[in-house]
C-alpha cells in the first residue's frame, strides 16, 4: 500500500510539473511541444527530426518515417543532385550560329540561330564580377509589397550577344533570326508560379509590371513594364480603388497579332495611397519572346534583319552548329551561383527545369531516361531509401518526403566535397532569402541555414486558406557549437485568407521549432 501511495504521489508531481513546463525549458521535446500545442495547430500534422552531425545520432524525432508534403524543401534534392552530377563550376554555353556566308559588305545570306542551353539566367542577374544577383522576395512571387526585380537591364545578356554579332562585322541578315529551343520540350507550366518552362529563359520568362495608383479614387492607375518589347502590347484599364481595398490586377489576353505578338489588357483595381507593387506577366511562348527581343537587340546595334518566309527545320539547321560558324557566345556564371539563386529565393522555374536540363545534358540520346532517373541513381548511390520520398517535379508542387529521409540526405550532403557551396546557398534565419523576416530577433538568427517550403489552397467552405505544406530543412549550429541537420514539416493548418497569415502563423512556427534546438 505504501509503495502504491508513493507511486501515485510521484505521478501527481510529474503531471503537475509537465503542466507548467515553461517555454524556455531545457528539454528540446518540451520546448517543441509548447509550440505544437497552440490552438491554431489543433488539426495539423507534424513531422520533425533533429540529428547531431557531431555525435552521429538523432536527438529528437516525431513522425519521422511518415511522408509529408514538403513544399519547396524539395529544391534541396533537385539542386543537390545538379551540384553533385554537374559540379559547382559547370557553366552553360548559349551560342549563336549562322547558316550562310557573310559577304564583303557585311551581309549574312542565311539565318542567325540562338541555341538555347538551359541557362536560367539570361537576365539582369549577371554582375560584373561573375556572380548572380537576387532579391529576397523574387519577382516571380508577385503581388507582394516586398517583391522586387533585380536592378539593371533584364535584356543584358541578349544585348551582349547582339553586340558580338555586330562585332563580327555583320550589318545585315538576309534571313531569319531563329531560337532553337529543342533541348527539351517547351510549354508546360511549373506548378508553383505558373511560369512556362523552356530551355530558353530570359528574365525568368516573365515581364515585370509595376502598378502605381493615381492620386484620387476612380482615376486610372499607372504602370510600367520591363523589358519593353513588341512581343506584347499592354492596354491599361486598371482603376484606382478605395484606400482600404486589396490590389486586384488581372491580365486578359486578346487576339494574338502577327508573328505571335501578344495583346493584353490589364484590368482590376489598385488601392489609393498604396506604394507601387510588382506583378508578373507570364510569357506564353518563351522561344517566340526570345526571338523577338533578340531581333530587336540586333536592330538596336545597327544590324538590319530582312526575314524570309518559309519554315525552317531545326534538325537541318543543327548541321551549322560548328565552331567555324559560331558568331556569338554567352558563358554563364558557375552553377554554384545558379544554385544560390534558386535556393535563396526559392526560384520555382529554375528548380522545375533542372531535372529536364540534367536529362538533356547527361542522357541526351536516351529519351526514356529522365532527370528523375538520374536523381534516383544518385540517391541510391548515396545509400538512401528512395521510398522515403516521392517527387514529380523539381520545385515541390508534387512531392512528399519523410523527415528521416530528408535528414539522411542532408547528412550525406554534409560529407561531400561541395558541401560548403550547398550550405552557403541556403537562406539564413532572420538574415536573407526566404528566411529574411523569420525569427529576426531570435538568438538563433544567423545560425540556421535552411530551405523553406510552402503550399496552400483556398478553402471555400470556411473562406480561409489551408496550408497543406510548410517546411524548413537544413543545418544549424547550436549555441554550444554542436552542428545539426534537421527537417521540420507542418501540414494542414487553417489560417485567415490575408496576405501574410501563412508566414506569421506557420512560417514563424517552423522557425521557432528550429530555434528551439539552438
């Protein structure tokens, strides 16, 4: 009886102690439980694993072997595969060839062909020092007051190629300017931002539209577009709305003009008194867009173009892709710079085309072998169980991972020769990229390098958003100097349908859980 009484007393004391566990308890499990116990996560699913790279063991796990919707943490696998298979110093070569001869007066009797190489950065990202610029809120994620396009000329690379053509002494082209985008099939839209995938990528295959309200309600709003090109003509019907309204900008496509030129009407309302906001127009045909802006760049440089009617067979043109007929070439920044851009800002288009690029480069003659086959080979060689993962695109619109699989992958990557490149490409908690405004005042800010992931859908029944995926996966160094790999997934959280509720409620929560291990 005495032993029973003591047992009951101990159980009571333990239960009372558990009920008053402070948020700063020394137990990682208790600190995480405090966060998960919030009312907003009543119906949510959590999958978490923290692994000590120094000790070689798991220090916390929850549902670690279950599959979760990971959002853009998927990009860790996509970009890590590219880094491992192509190497940090791999460069894309975008070349321009001629089909005919150049006469003494500088006239090319033939076609000029820009051959797409899959380079995702034919844009203004390229800096003079060979690095690539990025904004923390990328222009592909439009409609947010913090969205920015990188400064500079979005047609920088195209204009440089046009200058090289002029420098070769070409003054006139008696033929067509052609873009060969046959490296892989163009036309599908990536699942996150809806941008068209293609091996030719100029300004991320979008046109930046910055809308500014008028001074008075009901007056026409103003807009600017970049780059400016005859490929698309915009008509403006956007009105200035009430100051307390939400921006509502839509692009309405009108009948297409000659040579595939687009005619688009901007409609909707933009609130009075609000600062200008960037919206994106998704280019429907990247190869046609590239052909137009390249032709315009040539004319700017003084190279006349006299196009000829008729169809050109790209397979026949390929015979001209020889060194002696190359007119211009752009060599990209090293792949490590592209990986940095994609992971820091979660660039969906870049990640989505990466498996297609890998397949085209590494298995060009095997049409049944895709970039995902190459990725699976890489994962199996790394000793990972691919059944702990499911992936149908490069960016994360169709994927599932278990926390244990992701942590095992991160652990493997931490031992590879290019790990520092991979690590440096990740957003930093409270400092940059998609983590720039997460846990900025936390002691862990600056010590967590990790990839974010988000996916949400509108819930018409409750007029709310359902966050089907929120993730954070990467590395951290604790205040004691211990190095950890971790993966945190929260699925199925209902939040208000306001612009920043996903970040404030769920985004901050994954940051808090990471910080709990600091």
